[in-house]
C-alpha cells in the first residue's frame, strides 16, 4: 500500500512539474540561415513545418578513434539515424583543473563539423553529470576531491560548471542551428533518481538560468521519470 501511495504522489508531483514547464514554454531561434526550421508543438517535432519522428543514435566521440568517426557515423546514417547524440564527458576534457584537452579523438569541434558534413543533426549531452559508465559519472577527479555539494545549487560547484559550459561553447561556437550548424539541442544533467528530485529542481533551474538572460531558448523537452532536461538552446550567454 505504501508503495502505491508513493507512486501516486510521485505521478502527481511530476505532473505538476510538467504543467509548470508548459506554462513557461517559450520559443527561441528555430530558423537557420538557409531558411529551414525546427519547431515543436504538443504532438511532435516539426521540420520545415512537417511532422517528423526523428531517429536518434548515440556515439561517444572520445571513446572512438578519430580515424573511425566517419565510418561509424556513416553506418549509423545507413541504419536510418538522423540525429547524433553524444556525451561531452567533463573528465575526458579537463582531467587537470584549468587544462583542457580538445585534441585528436577529444576534438568536439571536429566531430560536430563532421556531423554537419554528413548532414546529421547533433544533440549535445553536456552533463555536468553524465553517467555513461564513466568514472565519477563524468566528473573530473579534482571536482570530487573539492568540498562541493555536487549536483545541487552549491554556488562554488555551479561556478565550476559555468566554466565548463563556457569551454564547451567555445568548441561549438558557430555550429549551432541558428548559425547554420548541426547542433539542434542540448541536454542538461542526466538520470536523477526520485530521491534527488529537489536537488534536481534547484540545480537545473540554476543551470537553465545561465542562458535565460541572454540566450534564446527553443522548446524544452523532458523525461520526467528521471527528471532529465533536454533543451533546444542557443549558447549565446556563454560568448
């Protein structure tokens, strides 16, 4: 009985969150320089005004040799995939605080540019927590050694996240949909369990606020079961 009651309360809670997200829904830049559009309504995504069901596939560029990116992406495309999702693992790029590695198979920019060349849209999964079966869920070791309350609205922790997001922006600058690039959406955070719900709300609201003041946001999509937040977003705020 207690499990049933907890389930009902959880459903009611997440329904309230979903209603709130719809109430605050706001479109941003959906038009590319070539005149194509990505939009969304209560039924589906729309590409150039036509309803579509996109097929998204996952590949983690830092786990694949750069020389194999093209062949692997072409295999995915041949299988019907038209949106490439990829984690941007913090631990793979900033193992030492302040020292970023964007070379070789760590080159996010080259990977996204290749996706553009192959006419594949890109969904960036930027964490800061990713999971993805990587150590610390993607957090660099130095983050875990600091006295931070990670995955919360701890000010010092979020300052580090802000710097990390800024580094990502520098790599994809000019490659967003509004600029004619393939990046159409970004996922903030990943896999919050229900016991972390209040921390999730506090942190994701703060992360979203980074781009509310100056960034123009496209549709907000969410997986309420795990409270993921996936956004169509412009990174303007980080420039």
